[in-house]
């Protein structure tokens, strides 16, 4: 009976590469978006509330005649 042989693979660590200009731009854009997202969500909620209030007023005016 033959015995199986296990091969060992030696991994070489790749040298740490500096981030390219595009990588830095993407990281900056992601950070800016993460900072701006709460403000964007709050603005959207306020817009929806105002639109809802105007809609209710419009319906009330139609019902009143």
C-alpha cells in the first residue's frame, strides 16, 4: 500500500504596497459619505414631513370645499 505524500507550500509575504492615488480618493470619498450620511437622512426626513403636512392641508382644503 502506498502512503500519501503531503506537499508543503511556502508562502512569501508580499511587500506592503503604498495605496495608489485612486485608493486614497476612494477612502476619502467613503469617509466623506459616512460623515454626510446622517445629515442627508435628516434632510430627507424633514422633506417628507413637510410634504406630508402640505398634502394633509391640501386634502383638508378639498374636503372643506
